[in-house]
C-alpha cells in the first residue's frame, strides 16, 4: 500500500490520536489497544507508547497502511 501524507495542525500529535484521526482506528479505545498491541511501527521500529509524540517527518505503519507526517 502506498504511503499517505498526514498534515499536522500543530507541532506534534500523539500516536493514539493519529491512529484515530487517520481512520486506522475507529474509536479512541480501539486506538489505545492498537497502539499498545505491538503492531505499530514508528520510523521502522516497534512502538507501544500510545502517548508517543509524533512530529513532521515521522512515518507510521500499521499492517499495510503507512502514514507520513507533514507540516501543515
């Protein structure tokens, strides 16, 4: 699956908030479970901290879905 750009509205977004805002998770609860489940990669490394601050240039992968964060 191709990488999709996600425009940041501020300086950063947390991992759980990104999963919900991008539609990769259907709800906040689902985003928390997904983030702590060990299946999310941030910049190619496994990430389980749902509060991880993501900034422009970071890339997030969940299964075949890939997001690249960009400054708005």
